C-alpha cells in the first residue's frame, strides 16, 4: 500500500543516528542541502573511527553530537534542544560474522538502541513525521529458491555438516532475487535477526502513532568512504588492500557466491529519496544494483586493477554467510522514483581511486 502526502517532506530538522559512518557521511551533503538542520548522533565507535574525531567526509553543515544511542541520557540531551521532522536511523553494529560471537553487543546497539530512541521521542513528545531505517538483506537469510518443479521454497540455514562437505548450494535448486513483497524474512545471523527486530519494532511503534516509515533493505554497499580499519565489514575494500599488496585474493566457498554490490552513491540517493519522497509505502523496499555478480568476478576486476595475481579459491566458509543474495529493486524504483546508476566496473574504479588516494592505507 502506498501513501501520498500532498507536500514534499523537505526542510525542517533531520536527525541521523550513526550519521558519521560510511552511509551517514555519504548522505550528509544532500541532507544539508534539503533540511534546515542536520543533527548527527554518533558514538564514533572505535571499530570504525580510528581517530575518534569527526570524519572529514561529514558535510560541514551537519551538527555532530558524540553520544551512544543506547543511553536514555543521549535522548534527553538531544531532544531537549531539537524537534526532528525526519529521523534516519543508521546507527548499528554491522558485523555479520562477529554477531555470532558478540550477540549481546549487537542486540544492545541494534535493538535496545532503537527502543531507547523511540522511548526518548515519546518521553519528549517529539514524534517525527517519518522514520527511515537502513535495514539489510541479512533479514532474508538464504531467501527463497525454486525447486526442480518450478516451485518456490525456503531452504533454511546451511549446516556446518553440509558446508564441511563443501556442499555450498541447495542441490537441484536455483536462487530467487530478494523482494520484500514476495520473500519472507528468515535471518541466519544474529545481525540479520537484530535488523529484522529493528524493522518490526519501528513499524509497530510508528503505526500506533501515525508516523510514516521507510524501510530500506540494503544489499552489499561498497565505495569511497567505507571504513578501511573495520575487519568485519567491507569485502571490496579488503580485496583492494590485498590486491594492492600484490597478493592473490582468497575466495571463500568456491568463489561462486553471488552478491548484489551496490555503490554508496546509489544507496545515498535511495536513502535521501526515502527521507524526501512525497510517496512512501509501509512495506520494506529492496535497495541494490538489481543485478548479481559472483565474489570471484568482483575479485578478478580488483586484481586486474592492481596488477595482482589471479584470485584463488580456499574452500573456507564463514558462519552466518548466505550463499546468494541479490535484490529486485522494482518497488523502490516505483515508490521513491529512484534508479541505481552504477555498474560494478565503474564502482570498483571509484573505490580503488579513493583507496589509492588515502594517506595511511596499508596493504592487507
Ligand atoms: N554497509 C553495508 O553494506 C550495509 C548493508 C546493509 C545494511 N546496512 C545498514 O546501514 C547502516 C549504516 O551502515 P554503515 O555501512 O554506514 O556502517 P558504519 O559502521 O560505517 O556506520 C555506523 C555508524 O553507527 C555508529 N554507531 C554504532 N553504534 C552506535 C551507538 N551505540 N550509538 C551511536 N552511534 C553508533 C558508528 O560509530 C558508525 O559511525 C547500519 O544500520 C547497517 O546495518 C549497511
């Protein structure tokens, strides 16, 4: 169901949690252009922000409050001063693999951080017009596959036993693109489960108070500005740093894992459209390039860029990783009037040029 408001939602105040991160910095110039005030609440998490200082990529006009979203005091301080018209909720712990070993940490930031924010908005009687959530394709887990008779089914989570036997796929079946209106969520990582919890909590809360929601399930975002020190996210940056050192990129499983790599510029335009669009829909929308590539293909393009040796298959795997993922982006196209612009080659070129220009970057 789509819902139209008569006037575009620009101007006023936008509050961005986690707004000093990769995606937050990328959307900040457009937010400064379209809103009167841009308030960023970010703890400058040491796993992402080596210096603990305001990132240079954050637009000058954005006001940064260094604070933890899980603390009620943060919300009392921030909301005593401002009334947000739109909230863009980006702050999260994002390590898929890491979330298995540090599930409480992920639940605390992603789930409790969300509920503390909502309680704060309520406590101060400052309900925004709209909340935009950056959710994740991780909510789908392995997603839906088509069996040999052409019927859709949910294969569930791959087990250690099948993975140890290097049985990567679901035999005789083919994967389907992920689409919120068609694919049921079934996360296979704690991170994915916390992102689904965020969606459910925000939707339940917002419906009760008549607040609009825009929930965007992002595929694998990459590009200039992604943390180069966080070992738990950003496979493309990691591949670049390996290739830069003249090494062969190791490929997990058989190198045929499919991902929808979407350039940060396309994700930024989708989130900004989510904040400004006169039209929204209650159902989550999928954001990606709309096409899949294998990890091996991405690694080969990067290796060629750096003149590194051919990537090699290791046969290793990582718990919580799904076999294939890519998005059907039709709903976002229609509802947000948004179209992804970049293909993988152009995106890798932009990422590599940015990495090469960084003063402190070290080969991996
Ligand atoms: N980058 C991707 O590929 C991708 C894919 C799907 C979904 N997402 C989602 O998009 C959002 C932003 O991701 P990103 O790639 O910019 O990540 P990021 O790690 O670069 O940014 C997250 C920001 O949140 C801040 N933060 C973390 N915990 C906090 C806390 N308790 N209080 C205040 N600030 C806190 C960090 O300091 C960081 O600046 C996340 O919600 C993530 O789940 C990202």
